[in-house]
């Protein structure tokens, strides 16, 4: 699996504005729609390479005939359509997956999407309506506007050995179990560094 092969997975729920996706399109060598994620892609004028799901939320199921690669699953299943999309993309060798959508709607679905960050096979990045969530496995730099809100959360195993640069309140020296977090930190500069230390963390950043 190559980390330089990146796929975009668009899922149901509130989608980000197209402006959050448009400038990044060159990153994506493959686009997958999970169920009503297809509606978002159509509104953006984009055509997916693959459509997956039980298709119970697509606005007009007849449009599926316009796409040659559609994998349809029963409604009574043990996976979310999002999980199916992630699994299919990983099986096709994509080492990085950016997930878009999933806002609004039911709280249980939102918590399920958060839980996917715990899986090594889960999304590397999740673009929501006005923010993005990035799983950080190794030191990473991000360009942000000074004064932007940046929040950092551990995964279930907790976090320690963290380091940061460019944040008003540094992460250095902090040790978190799964109940701890750093909400509403502030970017003091236009570029920040987050080093997760011994275990992965995830950060919520502005679009």
C-alpha cells in the first residue's frame, strides 16, 4: 500500500463547501462516493470512480445507471456505507484517504465516524462543513491563519511525549488518557507543528 496514492471518499450528511475541495483535487487519484455522498459530488460537478452503499439515501436511485462501477449492499448489514467505502479503497491500495461530509444528522452516526479514527484503516483526514480533522501519526506541519482555533485529542490509548510549535499553549510535557484533551488552543503563527509523540492523536483545524 503506497502512502502517495490518495483517494477522496465523499459520504452522506452535511458536506463541506466545494471551495474546501476544489484546490485539493490534484491530490486525489481516485474518488469514491458512499451512498448520498454521490449527491454532493454531483452538486460539485465531479464524477466518482466508484459508488458504494445500500443506496437508501441517494436522492434519485435512477442516476446510479450513469456510473459503471457501483457496488450495492443490502440495508441490513453490519457496516456503515462509510466503512464499506474505506474498506474498498484500502483493498485497492490507497494509502491515504481523505473523507468529506458526514456533518449534521444523527448523533450515533457522528460518534461512529469519530470512532473510525481509532482504526489504522480509518480515514487519515476528515473534511467537515467548516473544519477538518487530521489523524497525526508522525510530526506534521500545518498552515493556518494566526489566531485560528486548534484543538488536539488523544485516541483511546492516550497520548504522551507530544511536542508543538506555534501554538499559544504548547503540548510539551502533557500526558493524556482518553478522557483528556486540548480544546480551543490558538495558532500564534501562520504555521504550526504538532508532534504526537508516542501515540497518534488527532487535531481539529479550520478549513
